[in-house]
């Protein structure tokens, strides 16, 4: 059995001990690996993004693999800089109205409305039989939408609750497609002792009370 942890940008990531992943297969989305300082640990680590310019990190960490888009939503295509640890992949443009049944272009990656979708697909392509999502939260933990000081681009630019709700639905759609295509298991890691969350307040985006919970702006860790 090959297990891959897929690290998103949600607030539960702040409650994970980075040493937990030592010796594991990890695909970190956007800045999650840098946030947890995973590049300095003995981990089979891949970094995945569908819009971040992470070539600087790829240059700094030649022993880790980076998977970046050929171009999307106004971002340039393959840069002239060629690095042996960087793979560029095609994908359909990300849209708010994502249709998972469209699948992906030949040789490409399934990316819907967030990089986490592509990281899940990459795990399947790398041979994962089980995927454990970490910090792919789609909700509010103590009023926070993301880990640390990070703010997802869509959350900075648009309606936070609308995007969280849409990500929640898209995540279910992507899970279904990947199970159909690869037979993979998909679970989520709870960093707390149980679903009571050790006193932290969780608000799911489908909750009727979500509008009454203020969103806390990111603060320095």
C-alpha cells in the first residue's frame, strides 16, 4: 500500500507537528511545505501549484520535486529556466463553475478551483493507493480560513464563504472522479484527539450559522 499525504492551506495545518511526516510521501500545495519547513526533513516531498511562481523554491531545494503549470489565467507558459527537479503540466483553466467530469487534458492534471485537486491527482499518478488530506479544510477554524499568514488568492479577492462552499463541493467531485479512475482511497487527517477538536471552534461552510461567525484575519505565527 502506498500512502500519500496531500497538504492544503487550511487552518488545521497549524496544528500538525512537521516531524509527523518524516519518512512519508508528501505532496504539499503552494507554500505549505515552506510553512512547515518540510524541505529540511527526510521526506519524499513534492510541491504542487497551479498558479504560484515557485521556481525560486525549486532552485533552493534541488533534491525535491516541483510540479508547476504550463500557464493559466494570464500566467506565462513554461519559463526559459530549465531545472531537472521541475515538471510542467497542462491543465484546463480554473473556473468557479468547475465540472469534474471534464477530467483533464492528455498528459495533464485535473485542476478545478484549487491546487489541492491537482495535488490529489498527482498522488494518483505517482502510485498512491490511499490519499490522506491534511489542511484541506473548506471551513473556518477559530475564524481562520488558512494556516499562518497565508491567504488563498480566491479568498483575498472574492466572497470567502462562497469560495469555501464551492471548494467543499468540488472536493467531493474530485474525490469521486479519482476513485472511479484509480480506485484510490481518500481520507482526511484530524490533528486533534477527536471531532470535538479540543475546544477549538469549527464552522463548516454548509452550516446555517456560518454568516454569524466572523472571519479572523491572518496574524504572524
